[in-house]
C-alpha cells in the first residue's frame, strides 16, 4: 500500500511538471507571437514611411528642374619633384633643429559610419531575378524583380518622377535589400558601393537612363546625398562629397559640390533639388579594404642596403580597385590628399607575408633602432622614378600599390613608411609636407636626437624615406623648414 502511495505521489509530481512545462511553452509561444506581431507592425510602419518619403521625393521632381553651369574639374597642383639624394655618411648633429611648422594643421576627418538608409527594408518572400556582375574579380549578385517594368517614357520631369514611383513599389525592395547586403558582405566603402551599384544597374538595364535612375534610387535608399540632372537627352546622377574630388566636373547646389562621376562633359545641366532628411555626402576614406577574391601577383623580393630581405605578393583585384579611386583633398588644401592613402590599411594577406620577416629583424631593438631599419628598407629596397616619367601625371599610391609597382616617389615611400611604423612599432606618425616633397615625422616615447617638430605638445622626429641612407632625425638638404606643414594621420 505504501508503494502505491509513493508511486501516486511521483505520478502526480510528474503530471504537475508536465502541466507547468506546457504552461511555460504556451507562454513562450504567446510571447513569440506577440513579438512577431510587434515586428510585423513595426516593419509595416517602416514600409509606409519609405513609401511616403519616396512619394514626396517623386512629387518634388515634377517641379521644373533648374539650370546650373558646370564647374571645371580640379587637378592636383603641379609642383617640381625633389630628386632623391644620398646622405653623407656622417654622425647626426648633437644639436637638433626644430622645424617651425605653419600654425594651421589640417586634420583629416575620421572615417564616417555607413549612412543610414531611409528605413529598414524587408522584402516579401517571392521569386526574383538574380543579376551577377564581376566586381573586381569577385562575383556579386543583386536581386531585381522578375516583372521589372522600369521604363522612362520621355526625358522630362513627369516621366522621371513616374519611373521613380515605379521603383518605389514593393517588388523593388528586394533590389534595395540585396544591394545593401552585398555592400556589407564585401566591406565596401562609399566609392566602392557606388561603383558596384552602377555595374549592377548597367547589367540589368544596359547603359541607359533607366540604369542611371536605378543607381540613383538605390543610392538614395541607402542614405546618400545625390541629385539627378538632364543634359543632351541623357539622365545623370550627381553625388555630393565634402571632399574635393580631382578630375571630375561638378555642379554647386546650395553651397555643396555635386560631382558627375562620368567621362561626359556637360557645360550646363537641368538639375532637380529633390532631397530627403538624413542624406549624407560621399566619403573618400577607406576604413576597411573590400573583400575581393584573391588573384595573387608573382612574389616580389625587396632587399635593403642593410640586408633586410622580404618577399611579398599582392592581390591584383585590389590593385585594380585602387586604380579606380580618384585623388581627393579636404577643405581645398591639396596636400591633405595623401592622408586618405596613408590611413588605408594593408591587406591581411600582405601583412602575413611582409610583417613576420620585418618583425623578426627588429625584434629586441629599441624604438629608434627599429624605425631606422624600416626607414632604410623603404629608402633602399625600392627604385625611385618621377610620376611624370611613369604615368605622365601626378599619381599617389596606397601602401599596397608601392609594394606592387616597380617604381615609386617620395609621397609613395612616405605613405608606406608611415603604415609600417604604425603597424610594426606602434608609434604615431605624421606626414611632413614641403613644397615639392613629402617626408614623415615619428613620435618616439623616449627623447632622441635629430631634427624635430612639436605637434599637440609632442615631439616628432623627422624621418625622410627619400633621403637615401639618412638615419632618423635628418632633414634632406634644400628643404625649407619654415614652409613645412603637418598632415595629421589617424
């Protein structure tokens, strides 16, 4: 009898536990259902907001577009380049020279986060057409609706507005979502994203006005400040930038420069000033390198006069991407254009090949000894040639390009050296600009000899990658220290 009682108690406890579990499961299901309903309602609000914003945008476009004159493309300032010279083999002067830099120091803006899209996009789950492009050696896919009806009936305000409203229909949400997903997957900067959208839209629509409108629509939905213009029976997308982008004509609207990223030359253009609230200008910085399929170049062996040898191969697809990148400066100060190059990181695959041997060489050295080894490597492992001889015009290199191309000049060496010192020794570096020449200065943690400058209460000692075999702290002869300027790096 006692056994039956114990069994009954155990059975009752088990049934109670089951009931509690069922009750918990039901509670969890109700909570999940409530959360799903909340998300659905919230997404519906987002969708309605995007539809309203795009409807207002299209309505504004129906107004007569205003005529604006073209502004000529800005060019890098042409300066006589300084010829590299060997340093005399003599000990550094024990009395350092302080460089009196100009008081105005242009600090390059920090890389901006991605712009905020108009609102989160969640397309309906339905079949769509996958359009693939070869984006610098990497296959990238964007979705377009199977029943894509985008067509601009005529090149006028109403027809363009009608086509914009077509793009704002729910079936094109898949295009917006897959474009932003592709950007995230490939780590694309602003410039890279713009090129990807252009290529995908031209693959879908050809080199047509529809392709231009689709690219502009996707840029707007992604949060960028763009304007549309008409000239010579063609539609154009103009993109705003707070940077002065060289080699591209632009139009000034409301005090902001809008660039025509095209080889076309239009003396004037009818432009709509339709806009929305959170739009952001195009940044010309590269915070992260794009993720591109690897196409390694043949290994290149680089040996300094002090016997430091390393071999490196680079990704040709990344080199091709860099080739697409225009030079740009900040606040009209042309010498700031080098900072974007110097702030761009080296590819991990390059670091994995290049850095181990360099780290091993400088292991156990003082900061000054380590920097001196890296300085001599950059001074003597690369062949110098003027840009005009090689390219026919001024051309700055990203650090990775200097490791690829057979020739480089003072700015390329300074950009690479600044990258190596920051990565391998962990010291702050600034670029040091003289008219016609670029060098660097390094902030050591210990006091040291040599020519120096003071910036933000810190002492930076001159290191010139073009003054061949010169040690830390030596200024190339002929450089006017009264005209030196600092280009701050991050």
